[in-house]
């Protein structure tokens, strides 16, 4: 009999973690691999944020922090939440966790009963379905298409809702598509949610400030503030401030929900790192120039990746409006043969071919709930983007 619990057997290893293991193995063999799988900024954390962490350590702020997060950081998060959502959250309705991922996990763990359904627009971040599964829920993919910019429509949302639906999870700008919703699009979705009061909304806003549309990211609560009583807003400092390793995220929602999440966290990880919280406080309350600069650089890299991939045989590309990923449709290449005579039957076959033939690592779209696609990250140097995309273009041209 296996020692491993059944709920753990329901989930799988993150494909990005698996990809990194293969990349490391190939590099040990002497292969030069351009890694375009990375889901984190390649910048260093800004100096003023690092200095704040050092100052906190020197002041002796190295003891157990409050399990729900320091009051100072929650106040700073409240100010950002007010600007982003239009909702004024008291600190008691905000929780700080070890990354936005833990906020999402805690929110699901605190609310899902066995069999509860969670609607997840596809393509989706790979961790969403597994976090639902491990907490006894049923992930339900809501299909989107390139024609709608990979955004869920009110009609598709209405069709997906059942009496068992507990949550709708939204992520914009999206990983992996970079999709950004307009105010009108969000109003349409909000009208559907208003007709189904049992459905809660979870917004993963971790990429909200990496938006290339020249307009601020619109939040659902800005167009439908009445949904705040059944919404969990999730954000953090990882992407916008290049602080992935600091592991700080925060969530805001109704009092009952946040209290339940805080109880759960107090019995699992307890409070997030005190030093990391001091750094995050400086990130949120200090100079914001770095955020605009990072977004500017990512936009330049986006433009380069699109230019280099344009005209690649068999690829169709929806230009991402935010985040740092391109998500090409590669279905036009499926069924073709490699120079060695192997058939490219799936998007996974294509990513393996690109790794072997072009020395470029990307992640298959099957992992994101969208077979016939792949994800390419432009959180890489301009040289790597230029060379990697050129190598992809050349490798695709060799398929017959």
C-alpha cells in the first residue's frame, strides 16, 4: 500500500519544473540551450527594496511575524488595492502569505467541499486545476479562442455554471496568453455573476501592472463593486517588482473568508518571512519608477519576439497585451514530419523537437489546457529572444 495520499496522486509536477530539469540535463551534456520557459523577471530586485530588507534585519526584525501579516504591509497593500479595485479594505480583511500562490491555495482550501466546481478559463496557469483537485474540488475548463483574444465570453461563462459551481478564477493579464479585459467585457461577465449569487470570484492580479495597452488594467470590482462581498482579490510583489524569491503575496476579501484563510495559515506555514515583508513594504510604499521601467522593457521584448516569429510557417500568434509570454497556435504544424522522419503529432512533440533541433526550450500548451499551442517567455535577454525565435522559425521551416 502506498504511503502517498490519494489527493496527492491527483496532481502532477509543474511542467515548468519538469522543463528545467531537462534543460539542466542537456546543459550538463554540453548543449547550448536557450531557455524561454522562465516565468519570472530576469531583473534583480531594485536596490531600494534590498536595502529595506537589510535595514529590517539590522533592526532585529527577524522574529515571528503576525500570522496574517504585519499591519504596516497590510496597510500598504490596502492602498494599492484601493487604487486597483476602487474598494477600501480594512487591514483585517487583508492577509499576507508566502507568495500569491499560497493565497490562492488557502482560498480554495478554506472554501471547497468535495465536488464543488471551480471555473477556470482555458488557457490557464498550470497550477490552478491541481490546486482545485488537491482540495477536493472539480476544475472545469471554460474554453476561449484566439478569435476572442483568449478571453472568456459571457455566453461561455453562463453555459459553464451549474448548481455545484463555487468559484470563477480570473487572471488578467493572463499567464500564458497575456490577455487583458476591457471594462465592457468585464461588465458582461459581471452581469452573469449577478444572476448566480452562489458563484464567487477570485482574481489573480499578479501581472496587473505589466500591461502594454497604455491604459491601466481594469479590475472587475471597478465595474461591479457589488461583487466585492464574494470576491477574493489576489496580488503580490513577485512579477511587478522582480521579487519572485522573496515569496510575498497578499489577498483581500470578505471578513469571514479572510478569517478562515488566516486560521488555516496559522496552522500551516504561519506568517510569511519578516524580512521579506519589510522588503515588500518598501516595494509597495517606496518609489514606483522600477515598475514602469520593467513594463517598458518587457514591451520592447514582446515586440521583438512577435517580429521574429512573424511569418513562421504553421504558427498563428495573438499579440499579448500584458505579462511576459507569447502563446502561438501551432496546430498548423501538427502532422508534419521532422528531417529525421518523425511525425509531430502533438504540441508536446513539437516542443521536444524544438529542444533537440533548435536548442530552444518552450512549454507545450497541453499543460495550459490548450492542446495545439505552446508558451514562450520573453522574460529573457534581447539576444536570447532574437536567437531563440530565429531558431524556432528555422526549425519550423524544416518540417514537411
